[in-house]
C-alpha cells in the first residue's frame, strides 16, 4: 500500500464496473482527492453497458468544471451536440406540444415571479405564450446556438455514452487510476462487521479495498447480491418497465433539443448527435408486447438503423440505502427512474460530488452514510415526482395506458405541488432540489394546468406599462436569437481537432 505524506495510509477505493458511472467516480476521486485515496477500477470488456443516458441537463457543466474537463475535447470525443431543453409532443393531448426549456423565463421581482405577470396579461387579453419569454425556447425553435463569454444560453449536451466513458478513462488513468480487466466472480465480506473486504475475479485475482463503489448496473453485484440492501419499487407510480434503443443515420441537421414523443403506451426519444441519431421507445409491457414495441420504434425512425434494437428491462425505484456498510452504489446499481427528463447522469454526478465532500476517511462512517442516504432519498423522490407529473396531468384517454395514467394515485408530495399551482400559480424549488421553479411551471402549464388565481401585484400595473414590459422582453430575446448562428453551423468548429 502506498503511504501518503502524513501518518495515515491512503484509503483504497475499489470501483466495481466501468461505464459512465464508474469512470465519473474514478475521475472525480483521483482529481479531487489526489494523495488521499488510491483508486482501482475493475471492468470487463465482456460485459456491455446500457448506455441509454445520451441526453443531459445543465448540471453536467458544473460537474465538468469540478473535475477539470476541457469542453472542446469532451465535445469532440463524444460526438456531442448542444441541448437547450426538451420538446414534449402528444403528452397533454394528441397533436399538442410544449417545451421544457433550460434557463429562466421572463423576469421576476422579489414579490412575484414572472408567471403572475404573464397570467395578469393573459387575463387582460394579451401576453402570448409563456414560452415567448424563454430565450432558450426561442433559440431552440430557430435551431440556433452559440457559446459566449457571458454564458447567455443555459445549455447541456447530447452525447455518445460509450464515447463519454472512454473519454473519462483517458482522463482518469493518466492521473493515477488503476484499471483491472476482469469479471467479478465473488464478493468477500468481514465475518464480524459485514463490510466488504475483497473482490475475487474469475481469473482468481484478488482486489482488496477499504471502500467499494458498485457500478455494476442492474446486476448490483455488491449492493444487492452481496449486501442484500433491498429495493423500493415505484412501478405503481411509474409503470413503464421496458425500452428498445437503436442508433440511426442522421437525415437532417442536429436539433439543439431532445424530442420526447408520447405514443399510445409510453413515449419515445430522439436525441441528435453530430453524425447519428439516438432513438428509443419506452413502454409498459402490461399494455404493449415486445414485438409491437420493436416494430413501433423502427416505424418511427427517419434514417437507416445502424444495428438491431437492444431491449432494456427495468423497474423504476431505488435501493433502500444507496450507501450500505462500506459500499456506495452509483448509476443503475442504485436504482432507476426512466430517462424522461435526462436525469440519469445527473444523479451519478451529484452522488459522486457528495461522496467527495463526505468521504469516509475515519474507521466509522455510519453517521456519514445515514446523512448521505437521507439526502439521496430526497433527491431521488423529487426527481420521481417530476417524472410522474408528466403522466398524471394529461387529457389523453385514447388508450388503456393513458386512461390508467389519469386516475393514477400519486405521492402526497406531488399532489400538494399541483394543488398549490392550480390554486394560486405558486411554484417553488426546495434547497438541494434539482428542478427549478421555472421547470415546474413550464411542465404544469404545458400539461394543461390553468391556475385559478395569481398574485395581485401585477394588477396594480397599468395595461400600457405591462404591455411595454412584456414587449421589451420579447424584443430582447428576438435580438439575441438573431445574432446566433445555426446550431449545425456552430458545431462545425468541433468537426476536426484544433
């Protein structure tokens, strides 16, 4: 064991599994805790990765700054495009469409958020659509994008998940992460404490550690097979349980947004990369057969499929404890919430960040684990509620699937949010909560919720003043969008290495 400059030895961290989750953890640990931890990652080329998380949210940029990722190199390595939000099609009603944009909408005051001014304008017969006051939505609609020093646009990425893991490996290994090729055959635990001590590979090699990170995907070899942590099933709220995924040739310039298109028994995604398109169809096996789902996916693809569709089976929910004994589960090993709002990679990143901030350097880590588990549960439940929101607020009754969604029992935490917005147009973002106030408003309005009242402060504004303020916002957004180049043209700067 390598000794640090102090009296205490390095903590041996063993990551079971690679993929996006494993290499994100490895990169963050080796870059943020250099000299304090010794990081080993075990992965087998024989075991494939799910790789459906090709759409991200803006928090990825903060995490990249945290671990020192060069944006240009990342974009080239992952065939990435830029993302300004998600287009939701056929969710509230067939042929209806709304956009969940990144960034802020309009301009709020200390007393009243922007939606109250917009609702007051609508009550007086003007104001247009709520999305008229979103820079990101208008840029997306115009298929325009650019980066600038002032970070005018809030954005994320569409990326090749396999290329992303390979890129992170190229960062982590030179910085000191040891990669071991092999398949884990056995997990050994201390007979007294129950903590994991050793991973035994199929080759017979033994890898000892002090702290273990389970990134073995749905197999959950450490957190579940060995530690029997338990799983909390959320399928009564989120009944979709299968997906088919396939890449296809690109037939048009890449859009700067993800498309989430509802169908009769679930929804499908379209994710544009620079040179291909990611396609997927999420569905409930209680309403749609596998053969029908596969055919429906292929029928909706514009370009030629690049391989046979791969099926992914899942159950929405999470581990009862994502940190158990001396093992932390990440990614699919910790649970799964369907990828409707592109949260999978974010949930890995936030867990890795918390681990770096709360790393168990002492012998006893029970209090750290308890705090970590409580915080993680809050984060996952808030994401769960936001996903359920898209299903329960619908007027669709064209299929048994959508009829069942309209009568879905929902968590009290979500019911209270919907009631608050419907009653008073009030929305909020709790501390440490992922989704912003703007996000809750955009989706609730998009899904057809009409507030019965709103804050009366805007009622004190003369009509001419309110009209002028909204018109100024629109003009400013339009002028900014006009200055942006087409998204496809902007991506040309990343086509060849500098």
